[in-house]
C-alpha cells in the first residue's frame, strides 16, 4: 500500500476542494492510504472527518501578488516553514507520493517532496501562474502534472518542460447525486415550474463575469419579462468584499433588480441546478467549468462563451450553446432560445445528462488519477 500526502493550501471548500473530496471518496483504499496536509480547521476538515481521512495542520497561507518587501519577507518565512513541516510529514508518515491539489499547494509541496526524494504530482486547476523562476521550479520538480483541461495545459509556461509530464484529466461529478428532478429551491423562492429561470453558479469574483451575466439577463428580460435570474455563490475567500453589493446595484441600474435573486453560497448545489432551466457561464476564460458538468448531470443545458474549458465539455447545439466570447447580445439570444423553447431545452438537457454520465463521472475521474499514480510508482515496487 502506498501512502499519499495530499496538500491543500486552504481548508475552505470551493471547486478544487470538491474535486479533491470526490477523489478521496473513490480512492482505492486497498492500494492507497490518503493523508491531507492543510492550514487548519474548516469545511474541508469536516468532510475529511466524514471520509475518515486523517489530516495534519501545516502553516500555509494564501499568496497574493505584491511588491511590498515586508509582505514578501513574511511570505518567504511562511513558505520555508511550511516546506520544512511538509518534509517532516513525508518522513514521519512514510509518504510514497505527494499530490498538490493546486498551483499554490505545489509551491509548498514540491520543494518538500524534492527534499525527501519522493515524486510530486502537480494538479493544475487554473490559468494563472506565478511565472519566472517559481514556474520553472514547479515544472521541474513535478514528477507528473495533471491539467484539468486542454485549455489549462495550453496556458502553462515552460511547456517543453511541462508537456511530457502532463496528463489532461477532466474533473468528475457524482452523477448519482446530481440527478434530474426536484423543486425544493423553486418552492423556497416562490417560483412556479412554468417560470423561465437562468442562473450563474460559483464564486463571485470579477473574472467569473457576473456583470456580463447581468447584461445578458437584462437583454433577455426585455424579450421575456417573466424570466427570473439567480446568482448563486459569494466571495468565498473575501478578496472582493464589496462585489456583491456592486452587482446588486448593477442589477438595479439595468432595471432588473426585482428579477435577479442573490442566493449567496449554497451547499445544495444539485437542488440549485434543478431549479434552473439554463446555466450560464460568463467567465473570461473558465479553466474547466465543473458547474457545467453538474448542470448537465441534472439535465440542464448551459450557455457559455466559446473559450476555456467549457468548449471541451459542451457539444454546441447538442448539450448546450457556445457563443462568441463576451458578446452579451449573443448570450441573450441563446438564453431567449432555450427559455422560450422548453421542449427543445429539455431534449438538450437529456442529451447533456447522457454525456455527463459517459464522460465526466466521478469513478472515471478517480481511475484516471490513480493511473497517474501507478505510472509513477508501479504496483510491484
């Protein structure tokens, strides 16, 4: 049995962490024993307790770009301490493999793994990169790299160094939990089943394009006055403390303040998806689009800009619609089409459910990740 140390730079539960929990749920415990290093208690540790996965606190903090020398010095000291503690865990727990669940986590994990001479897996989940020498170090120190989409792989720096190590593994979804049906959220909101509803689901941060969603919603509402629009999520990490207030002001300025419902963060994501007729992805360049697969599994089609990860998920005009990037008029056309033609949208949603089950199941996701582990440390070792 191989001991695997998973490193998460946060104890909060956003998309990357949900994917990690999904992997741990399905990890073959006859072959792999998981341990998680993370900064401290939080929603993630509650789930780990439920999964009976041990975890260890390590002083990792979120890193933000800065030129302030005192802040940089503080980051450096934290980084060095975290590396030392992770290296200590590798030795103490007889770790055979380290899996960093994000780029930030890999900044801490890869030097520790190198120090103890164990292979490190870098799970790349976003388009951003620290750049420079740090990026070179991360690509060099990774024994294997998992990119969540071809779009993410295409944005990686030092590709001649990274590409031979990189496997694209799309995120998976529990298609037994995300299933069609249920009116709990509509009932809660007082929305009749006949009311056309579109929504955007996820962290509320600028690059997710909530302002563009509201613009498309306003254009849609002029043609479908009965339509309602949901904004589900919040600024999970507190980097943009006024963003929700700004979006509410923007909705009022666009004349749809009474048609947009801000629901905040919800843990009942499957129920939320079943309240929608259409999911909207308005991101600048979505790395993957886990919410797209979650909606598809609930037989809900998506409208997304034709860029980033959703292009690898949505089959245009079959399981959803892809529109010209950042064209909110074309996005509104797509919304009007699907919200007006309920039968057509339902057929598209049924096809989407089939694709989600065939291509994006949690079991397939776990098998693909474990295949990477097997290549790094064959069973006979």
